[in-house]
C-alpha cells in the first residue's frame, strides 16, 4: 500500500486527473461486460450464450483501447487513431447484426429475445459513445450517434423485427450512446481544463519573474543611462583637451572618476534594494497567495524589532518556500511560524502533499523541488548573516524547512520582546 500511495503522491494534480479519467474509461469496459455480457448466462443455450459473451468481451476491449488511444490523441501525444475508430465502428455493426440474427434465429423463447436485444443495444451504445471521443466537433459527434441509432433501426427490418421494437431500439441506442458520449466528452474537457490551468499557473510564475527582471532592468537603465552618457562626453572632452595639452583635461578626468564612483554607489543601492525582502510583507503575501490557491495557510509570529538584514534573509526564505509549495507537490495545508529561541530567530515552514522519493534528499515541495538550486541559494543568503537552513521530509507526506539566524547579544536583548516565542 505504501508503494501504491507513493506512486500516486508522486503524480502532479493534472497527472492524477488524467489517471482517473483513463481508468474511468477502462471501467466502462468492465461495466459493459458485467452489465450486458454476464446476464445472458442462464437465459439462452450454452452455445448462444458463449457467442454473445465473446462478442461483448471483444467489443469492450476494443472500446477500452480506443478510449485510451483517443485520450492520448486529445493530449497531443499521438495522431488521431482513425484506423482504430473505423475498426471499432465496423466491429460494432458486425456484432449488432450478429445479435439481431441470434435474436431471430437463435432459438425460441422470450429469454433469447431479451438477451440478444440487451447485447444489441449495449454494444451499439458503448460503440457510439466511444467512437464519438475521436471527434472534436459536437455536431459531427451527434450525427455519428444518430447514425448508429438509425442504422440499428434500419437493419432490424430485414431481419423481421417489428417496427415498434425497431423504433424503440433506435431511440434507446441514441439516448444511451449520447449519454456515454456526453459523459466521456465532459471528462476529456475537464482534463484539458486542468492541464490548461496548470500551464497558466506556470506561465503566471514565469511572467512574474520576467516582470521583475524588466523592472530591475529599467532601474539599472535609469541609474546608469544618464551617468554613462555624461562619462562618455567628459571622456571625449578630456581626450581633446589632452591632445591640446590643456590642464583642464585633468579636471575633466577627475569629474569622470567622481561620476563613475557615484554610479557604482547607485548600482549597489539598486541591487541592495532588489535583494532586500520585507519579512512582514512576505508573510502576508505568502498567506494570501496560498489561500488563493486553495491551501490552508496559518502564519504565527511577529517581525517587530527584527534587524533589517535578518528580515531580508528570512523574507527570501518565505518567498522561495511559498513559490515551491505552489509549484511542487499537492499541498492542502501550510504553516509558517516565526519565533525567537535562545538568541536565534527561527523560521519554520511546513507543508503536506509532498511526494517523498526513494532517494530522499531535499527535493520536496518546500524548496528546490525537482533538483533545483533553491536550497543552495537560500543557504548562501543565510550564510551572510551567519544563518543556517535545514530542509527535508517529515511524516508520510510532509516537508519542513527550518531557517535559523543568530541575533547579536545587543540585538537579542532589544528585540526579544517584540517577537512571539
């Protein structure tokens, strides 16, 4: 059970929905055999029952195979299974005609007629519903189902089936086939919607990164653009003055040096502002983002009085872990706790819904899922303030990240009252 549970937990949410959809289609084949094939036992002679059950089993296997290949085609993994759809359609009609022949010539008795009619309607309904999966256009799919129903009624007349019975057969085939087609089509639509939502979430994350890069680029351009232009002009002027052996050239180069040093300070300020993260804002943002994603998030602790460098380092931990909780695993709960303990500020982020792989390691949903460099990057940031980071699985499907940053004696005494222990 643990192996099966691990196999399921390792799947992403879209993959889980796809697995559920695929096995639902396979379960339709089981329903076809149990609800249509098995009841013919005891109602007819052994030889006739064998033929009817054999047809139902073969048809159910064809339907399951066609549904699986069609689902792959819908997801863009293979070409449209045109040949298989034709094979299923032809087999459906051949089996339906055979059932009609057995109904009329398989032997006397109402039981024989009932068994053959059940097999006839069931095969046509499941065949029409499964074949419609291979057609994207709704009108064409409904036309196909109507064709199955009309064909069932049309073939019935030459075999001596009464008009009323033929009409009822056609109506039942149309309604049952339409219901199966609608159910299967809705399942496929839901699966595609889940994949599109997952892709949209990843696209939103990439756009957020791109927007931040553009903002950083604009800030650098604003800082460096004017200063570099001035440096270029003054350098050119200094060259001209030097060629004329004018003493003003030295003053111009001193001015160029001053502007270059000022630009360097401004760039450092921009980078420092980019790297700084406000811990309170990151905690509030994490709670809002996770709640919007349907993840129950509880945040405890207060950032009041913490040094700016400590808040910046821990703010990056919150930002990185929140991002990876959304991107990796299938979390339903996340807790974020902040406290001061023995002269250290300790931040703990824990979430569930993590696929714990056999190799262990840090590749959980909390940070650095998928072998990324999230943990390494956070440890580098924390090392600047002499902090440490521990990350790893906890429990059956949990992941915990613990970041600890020491406070100096002076800072700890001044700020311990401002943080919830």
